[in-house]
C-alpha cells in the first residue's frame, strides 16, 4: 500500500523573500565562506565583523528520497569583499545529474554556473526571472544590487550538496563590482578540476 504524504503549504513573504514559518533557517556568515572570496586580505579585514552574507529558509523537512522536491528561499544581503559581491558558497549536487529551478523574488543578482571542465554561464536575475540549473552544473548566486536579493529554489530532494569540490578548486569566474556595475572576471585562484 502506498503511504501518502500530507500536502503542505508555506508562505513566502514576497516583500522580503523570507519564509516566516520555515522549518529551518540557515545563517551563513563570512566565516562560513572562508577562503571562497578571491581577495584574502579583504576577507581578513572583515573577519572580526563577520557579517551575515546570506540566509536560507528551508520551507519544510521533506524526506530526501527520489521523487520528492525540496524548496527554499535564499536571501543574500548587499555588500562586497574586495569588490567581489556577497554570494553563496556554491555547490554541485552530490547526485550530480540533478537539476534545479531558481525564481527571483526580489532585488537584483546573478546566477553563476559552471561545468566541471570550467565552462561558465551567467544568468541575470531580477524579479520574475526563472532560471534553470541543468544537471551537472555547479551553481552560485551573487547579489549585484544595493538591496537584499532573494530567490526561491526548487530541487530534487535527493540532490544533496557537494561543497568540497568548490572549496578545493573554486569557480573559474568571479563577479566583481567595477564602476558600480557587475563584471565577470577570471578567478586567479581557480584550478581546473581533476
Ligand atoms: C539552493 C542553495 C542555497 C544556498 O537552495 O542551497 O541558495 O547556497 P549554498 O548551498 O551554495 O550555500 C540550492 O541550490 N539547493 O540545491
Ligand atoms: Zn543546488
């Protein structure tokens, strides 16, 4: 006999991108992104302040089994570290062929994607933009605006997270502020994977 899971609804506060009745809120400070910003001196200078870079609002604790979908919102605060915009850690999915959809709710940002071979793609995110993260692409989001940038993510609940590959090799490109505008530049610390 099929055991049916109960349907459920969470409310996204569209003014802020938060989920007030979230099952879990994850707070990521600068110290949680250690070594990910390219300018290590600028990172060090901000170390004592240890600002909150982003928060993830997990709608519900969905079973992490095939067929289920997880969903959450992410709010990235405005700011830069050595000119590089505040951003998420970024990851590949642990089950690498799992895709995902990001829908921008608020603010202005960019979705930076890359293949394990270092091919890069940038998707611009303003409210209403619904971006597709195809299987196998690593993904990171960046707040390129002056207000909080928020988006909703929907993903296979069994996708999981591979942060270690990004921690070791980095992203091939960075998004930095130049003359008040975002610009894609090569990451001096990037190593090709493998
Ligand atoms: C998103 C991300 C979220 C935070 O829900 O997990 O935006 O980014 P990091 O996980 O890289 O810290 C997602 O892509 N889930 O698969
Ligand atoms: Zn993901």
